[in-house]
C-alpha cells in the first residue's frame, strides 16, 4: 500500500469513485491534507447530486425499439414521467420541491435490471452500446444519491425547448462530508482565500476526527 496518494477531492469524498479498497467501514489510519479547501463545499454539492435528462430517455427509446422492446417500453415510461415533471414547471423554466418525486425510483430500478441483462448478453456477442451503458450508470447513480435524500436536499426540475432535466440537488453537504471524513483519523484543510470555519460550522462535526483548519493569509 502506498505511503501517500495525491489525488482529486472525489477520490476521498465522491460516492461514485472514492477509493473503496483503502477505506474500511471503521475508517483507517489516514490523514487527509485538503488543499484549496474553499472549493470543497461547492464541489461536494455536485458530488452528492445526481441528474437525469428526458432527451436521453427519448433518444434511446427509439434506438432500442427493435433491439430490446422491453427496455424501449421502460424508457417510454420514463419519458412520460419527465413530461409530467415538465408540467410542474408551469409558466416557469424550473420547479423546485423539498419533496422527492419518488415515482421514478421503481421505473429506474426496472430499467437497471433490464439494462444489466441486455449489456451482459451484448458483451458476450462482442457488441457495445455506449449510450445505453452511460444511461445505465446515470440511473444507478440517481438511485444511489436518492439514498442520501433528506431535508438537506431539493428536487430541481428544469425545462428548455427540447429537454427536461430532473436533479437531486444537495444544498447542504456538511453531513455527508463529515461521514466521508470518518474514513480517516485526521484532516488538515488549507485555504488562502477564506476562513473555513465561517463557511459552515456543521462541516466540522466529524465525530472522532481531529480536524485542523489552516487559513493562509496572503499579503499582496
């Protein structure tokens, strides 16, 4: 095992790509040195958010009509769901709700199962469908992020002339960052721009973690 790893934020914090092989459920003997820490909160909001697009459902619904009618049918259900989301926007270009639009979860789980079966069979035949594979990963991540959904999240729907997007948006990532920090024993945060303590006091509630915030004041 390496003595030190230099990496982007997401390899420690992002639920999609963090280095699971290094982190047990009880945490390890790690110290996290986080540079440019003033960017972490905004980055974390995106790490713990997930988005889906109606356009991808519609495009693949047509493409899969002959290849896999059952996948195409499920995509049609998702397309219809997104049309209902569009109606929630009314005369506005967006709709925001603290409540989950949970009807989509069952359809997504059905799609995930169907995609897994199709993609495995296709791989055996040496065929690839990169668009479907990407949608499969997007659906998986949407379901994964939905497990974090609480009063620190909102559902954001945005419509445009040719698309509708739905996003599980994490407005306050402090709790999830604190949980991620428990993968180590200590953390040191470096910033030349601001005093991190004033950004979000909740952020430092990391249980057994020892946390040091270093505010480097540059005199120009």
